[in-house]
C-alpha cells in the first residue's frame, strides 16, 4: 500500500517497510525517534505520550492499530471507537511527524503463526479475567517495535500491567528500543482518561469517580497504619457502594513483578479494575 496524506498533512504509512524507511531516514540524519503505539480514539492521555516522546527524542511517530489479538471473544473489538482522520489531526497538532496505520491483513497476513508470550506477569491482575489479552499485546508490540526500530517507545502508566509486561519483553528479547512510561492523565475531577470512558452514561461517569477516590483513600489508610488487607477490603466496599459491579481486583502489588503485597514496600502500586455498568475501568497509583 502507498502512503497517503490526510487533511493537514500528517503523512500516513501502512506497511512495516515504509515505517522503517522513514524512521531510518531520520536516524541517518542523527535524529532520535520516539514511537507511540496506540489503538486510536485518541484523548489527551495519548497526546501526552507524544509530548513525552518528544522530550526524549527529536521526532515522534505514532501508530494506530486496533489489535484484534488482544480482544477476547466477548469484548468490544467491533464497537471500539475508530476515527483515523480525527486522530491524525490531533497528532499533527502536538508535533507528531508520521502515523503508522497498518490494516489487519498487513499485521496478520494469512499463515501468521507466531505469538510472543511473557511468562508469569500476564497471569496476574487483568490477565486473570482477560486470558490471552497480554499475549496479544506482547505480540503486536513486538511487531511494532521490530518494524519501527525507534530509539524510544512510550506507553501510558494507566495500563501498568501492560507497561510491566512490555518492559520485561523488551529486556528479554534484546529489543534496542528504550521503553518509557508516561504518567496517567486525569480529568479535572481525577478520573483517568481512557478511550472506554466514552461508553459511560452521565450517571456512570459520575459514579466512576469512586475508582480514583477509593485508591487515594486506601493509600491514605495504609500510610496511616491500617493493615493492608483491611484497607483493600474497605476500598473495594467503597467501589461497590458507589455503584460499581464486579470488582476484578483491588490489590497492592510490587510495581515490577506485580506480585501481591501484604505490607507497604518500595515501588509498591495500588491497582484496581472494576465494572461500571458494562464498561471495565482500570486505574492505579503509586503507594
Ligand atoms: O495500550 C494500547 O493502546 C494497546 O494495548 C497497545 C499498546 C497500542 C497495543 O495494541
């Protein structure tokens, strides 16, 4: 497929070879390149990834690919919001220089048979309720990193488990791209930005605020000396009280290994995932 220019001129490439050519050309000029992988439906959180990339590199390249391999059979692949032209405008405005937007047949042509699986980490937290999800993420991210061969790649800390898995994979596979985490961007009231917030009704959006509030209250309680198990149970009750349905987890875990912690420790992270109506929301904060 050939390159096309969407409105306002952000160039789009649709094949790994075209992406690599562009990135190599910049690198030959002595420029460092940052890759920002996304699934589109871009909000301020994604645009912060581009800005973070530009703090570490001279050129930012974003990718948009709604990766079917990371969606379970009953998940929202079909209704996942898609707006490539709108996304391209947003990316251009924050200084992104190139969009890589391959189609499914390019990423997974007939006969595609490889999977990247990081052992252990994908079985915890979100992985318990989304079997196979992180294998799909690791596979597509390995492909994107390998195609781009950028100097850095930026991922949001909202998907803390995803970031931990990608760091592990990049280290294990000697991928020469430095993985950079970017702090969560929140709405003024504290709700973490997510493309899936668009699914929330006004009432659900108001109730969803209990998620960051419960994490903050739990951190305060733990820092004030409350036993971790009791503080986590209180946090979970707070979510239920606010109208959340099933709470997939509300845990204190090591930020790198993601193993559950029964007591505060350096690098610990409070992480939660819960259903608001039919929308699954995740969030996390440092202890
Ligand atoms: O975080 C996301 O948007 C996706 O999981 C990613 C990293 C782009 C892989 O599809």
